[in-house]
C-alpha cells in the first residue's frame, strides 16, 4: 500500500528504545478500516493460502502469540500490517516500493495467472500461483521469529522460494536492532541494519543508497541479501556506479517524474523537520529540494526523537511551506503540488516502542492512530495481552461511532472542510488524549514494577481497556465539537439578522 515509514535507532530515540512507525495508507479512492487484534497460537493456520496470489505455504508447528492490525473486511485477505510477538520482536509490512524496467526484465514479478479454458483445448492456459505480498507477510513471518535478524532471514528465504508479485520494504525490530529489507524484482532482496544513532525516512520508493556485498556475503554485521543478488546484479549490468561503489537506488530503484511529486517530497519535508540546521533545504541554493533524488536514506538527528515527533511527522501536510494543502499564505499555485504524509486515506499509524529498561512482560508498547492522522491522536497499548479493547477490535465495514477508526473518519471528513475553524479543537484533543492515556501507561508501569501481578496478561488488558475508555470519551467529545462547528458553517445557515 501507499505508506510512509520512520525507523529510529535506539541511540537516536529519547529513551533508548528502538522506534519503528508506519502509516498504512489505502490506494487512491479507497478507505480500508483496520482493527487491533491478538492472534493466539491455536488460531494461526498450519497451511496458509493467499487470497490474492493463491500461493499455499506450509507453516511451522510452533507459532507464538502476536498482535496485528488486519483489514476489518477480509475480501482481499488478512493484511496484518504490523505487530509484536511474545518475544518482543516486531515487524511492519509493507512499504510499497518502486523499481525499474531493467530489474523487472531480468527477474519478473511472480504474479497469479488465472486458468483460461480447459485442459486439452486450444489456447488452454494453466493456473499459476503468484508469490507472496503485503497481504501475507506478517502472518507467515512474525509468529516464528526470535529477533529482528531472524525476521530478515525467514522472510528472505520465503521470498527466494516463492517470489513476490510486488516491490516492498519491510522493517524488523527488537530491543537492540532495526533491520530494513527491500525486495528486488521477483525473487531477490537486500537488507541493512539501521545504525543505532540514525533515523530513516521511507516514502514509496526504493530507499537504500549504499550496500556492502562483502559484508552481506561475509559477517553480515550490517548487510544481508539474497544468495543470487550479486551475480544477478553483475549478469544484468545493473550497477551504474562509476567508482564501483554500488548505489542500490540507481541499480534497482526509480527516478520518475511521479517520484518527484509523490515520494521524494516526503523524505525532504521530514528530514528538514528532524535536521533543520544540518543542510539548506529551501531556496535556489538548497542542498536538497523536494524533487532531489539524492536525499540521504538516513541521518543522525539534531536532537533525540520522541513518540510525539513521529506522530507529528507522520501527520505532515507540508505546514510551514507553500505546499501546505491547508495553507492560507504564500503562493497558491504551489498548494497540493506534493503528496502529503497525513493524507485522507491513512488507515492506521502503528508505532512500536521496545523499551530495553523495562521487564520483558511490559517491554513493548504499540502506539496507535486510526484514520486520517491530521485529525486523530496517538495512544499507547501494551502488546503482551491475550485480547484487545472492543473500541479497536470490533471494527467492521459499517460506519459507526462505536469504534476508533470510524469515529476518526467522520471527524476528519467534517474537519477537513473547516480546517482553520476546527484546528484548535483537534490540537487540544491530540494533546489531552495523548497525555491522559500516556499517564495510564506510566501508572501501570509503576504498579507492575512495584509488585508483579499474578496474571500479567489480565493486568495489562485492564490497563489497555482503561486507555481505550479514556480515548473514547475524548474522541466523542471532539466529534461533538467538530460537528457543532461544521454545522454552524453550513451554506444554508440563515438568521433573521442576515436578511
């Protein structure tokens, strides 16, 4: 799907946690409700079958419990999005990426082929299963991995065996490491460990700008790849470097006109946000501009990055520039020039924080925002649970104010048309909902550390329910305020004094 991902190494985060966050966005003209669930070992399939590609995969017999964020309507499969397993290992899948014709000619995508006709007839085409894709990856990977590195190894092996029908980026995370994997063509892939003091911004474009084959085929300290990638690259003359230092963006990626309106501006605005003084970002003499193809894949931030920073970044609509779709100043011709990060078709933002200073039972926290990020709030939930609150679990395809996703979708649709008039309501809601729920997290942490409860999962489920209850109160209050403001601004409003 069309998404934006942020990866923050443990020494770049405010508290020493690894932080991985991604907006899952629907394709244009679509809106995909999501729900927050727990998958227990006895609920995990033994034989997995993809809805889209029809591929069938035998899964190991020892799955772990894990959380995920599947589609509420499963007409196209599960689409687990992201989650955390009981070993405090997380993954987010996927960031849809781009490639080029040379790669696809050398290693075509493995797409499902529907049978045509009947056996023995002229022109008969036999059904052919496709590879794996975003629909499948969380389900077939997350329950079976004990570390971020193991996640790369397992998914890499599945990609080489079954292939894929799309280009994707996937992040794996534990308390010590973050790894980023990018698929290349139908069967190849590469992965890089995020340095602990760096952060990464990933729009929908192949991102890695450096790769070390020697390490990938040797110690694998910082790099891994498919067994055939180096030979594949040499055989098909994919390395375009002059100095022999491969740049994966040039070899396997794209630099299209659409990238310069859809992808590179997102990397530009967020690196400008996290590193405002490190480079010149604006003007004719800028080091990097929204259309630049050489914006770094990773940087050391100018200050440590917080959860609030990431929420703000993944809600960005180029505020403070002429490109802000809600802007009232500057050059009107520049508005809506670039694809915003906080977009109408945000489905969910999931930020996983794995805290090395906490006991294993409360180490992992999932910060969730559902619906359009410009108008929602981010709130924390413990992942070490057997069940999730109904306010986030029972989402369906039917609009209702009984769940977080649909309430935000309604708020966003009302507030968008009255952005200036409702922005103060939104800002106050985001701060209050975020702070009161984070306070519950802090109180629960402290209670756990003071005396470990007999039933840990039950204890954490009660905390999650308390958070969800507070969230609903604040979200319903926001809806009432936005509805009132929007109602007052209706075009058919009329008072006697208007005559």
